[in-house]
C-alpha cells in the first residue's frame, strides 16, 4: 500500500525509542498509563498496511473480546479514518481496507475459535492473563508461514505466565526487542500527581502497576495475603515422604487445561509436593502419568459436576476414572465464596515445594476477583483466567477436607523446619 499516514499523538521519547528499535518480535512491559494501547494500535496499522503479502491481516487480542472492544476499537477507528475507502464492521470489530488488508479485534480466552487464522501482525495485550496455549498453539503458528510480526504488551503480574517468560528470554533471543519502563523512567505522570497516586494506592498495587515489580501482589487477589506469608515462611524444598500417602485434587478441563495438585498431610500440616498441568490430554494418559510417580495414593478429590454424564458417551468423568482403576471422591457442592473461605483457612497450614509447585504458587498469588468496569468495584466472582484451574483444584481439596470449617491459624514461630 506504500506510505501510510497514521493520525494520533506524536510519540513520547520512550515510545520513540521502542519504535526506532523494533524487531520482528517486541515485548514492552510498561507502567500503567504509559501509552501502551496507543502505541500498539499505531504499530499494528503500520505493519498490516505496509505488509507486502497478499490480503494482509492484523489482529489485536486482549484476554477477553469485550476488553479488546473497550480498550482498542475506538483508537482503530480514529487512526484509520484518514485512509480513503476504509470500512468498519462494528459487530466483528473489523477494519477493512480497499487493498484487501484487514485489522480485527479478538479475545484470547477461547483459543480453539481462533484456529485457522493467518496473521501478518499481531498485538498481544495483557498477555499475563492469556491462556498460554492461545499463543503457543494458535497465534504463534499463525505468524509462521508469512513471517508475521508480533508486539507483546502489558503490565507485570507475577512470574508464572507467558509474558514474564518471553520478557525474560527476549534478552538472548535473536529478532527480539524488550523494554521495561517504570513510572520513574518516563515523564508521563507529573511528580505531584505521582505522589498523590502513591498515597491513594495500596503499596503492592503501586509496585505492580507503576514500578513493574514482577513479585508484587495483585489487586483483588483472593489469596494474596496468605500466599505472601507462605512465600516468606512455608515455600522451599518439600520432598515427597514415602511414609505418607498422597491425596490429589483435580480441576477437570475440557477445552481448558486439567490441573492436579498432589498433597501429603501429617497432623494439621498440609504439604503440596507437586502440581501437574495437562493440555488436551485424555484421562488414560493422565492416569498413566500419575502411576508413573512413586506415590502411594489415598484420595482423589473431584468437583461435584464430575458426576454429570456426558451426552456423547453416556458416562460421567467419575465413571471413566473408575474404569481406569481410580476411586475418586466427589466433593460437596459449596458456593465458590464458601470454598474460597475454606481455602484461605487451609492455605495458612500449607507448605509448598518451590520447584514442583512453582506455577501453582504463582497462580494462587494472582487468582483474583473479576472487576466491574461500570461500577468500579470488584465482583465476588473470580476472573476466569489460567490461574483459575490451579485455584479451583486447591479449593476442591479444601472443601474435601473434613475440618476446613474449624481450622484456625497455626503459629510456626517456634518451629525449625529442615525442609525449607
């Protein structure tokens, strides 16, 4: 299409630095209000319309479709209006150009619905909240045959997610550019306003949103406080004890992942020795993987809906697992809120193996409530992200335990634990 003029504000110095140093793959961890979305839309328009492939296609993906619409759609329309002949499809959030090029806004929460796409340019927004396979199984392959470009942007949210993984790896990978900017690295927010923000925000929230602290807690986290305490006192080397039986608790995924925690208990102490995650894996293979471990299993805790029979097979998942030789226990059907309360009580007694439970620990730290943008409050219901599978599997174990409603806090101050 040749030279394309894109309207919009001029680049700020930090944006210009990223613009001038672009590679095929780019990852920008910028503080809140640093101008990520504006930069990303201008980047997307440029690399879609200047692509020399037939019928170029660009895409902007937020974790949810409604997020893409709320955050980016107006920018796409504003910046593309100057292009003669452009048309906008409001229902599909698609900009269609007279050359045959297209830009579309999508959500990453249903990866299977994105299969079959080819992409010449893609923006992955708030990638820390993506289901990992949306990128690895769908979006990254969609760039392959046309050697498409990618821009990964977001705010940091812990270390157990693809955004951190790719930022961490980008330093040593060819064709990658990375940039991390805290509020102290830009002049976006005036000093007096920044000081007021610091006073108004929770310190952990400020460190995450403004200082890009990978280890800071997440606002709205259900278990942030108790997991912060666990991180300080009860996360380390927690080996499997051959003298103790092992319980498992499952979150059964269909299109999503299946997560299984492995637990051992001694008295009132609970030890998380391993967490397993399976993608698109049948029960037979999962059971083989469990039996390959040197564990003497006791109970396998499943959610209450595991008893429901599927129309296709006529069998419930409980029946399928029984046919494979397991004897699962279906937990009682508590509300999610009651289950979260039981989980908080249980987590205060849990020890975690840092290496084998790393991803699960990070998930519990960042598992959080859904935010109501209109009312500006957190809902009581959890946000369904990749963390949900890990947190739900823990919740089923908490609900399955007979004494969760009477457990109180334990004092570990006088204990000298060799396992840490």
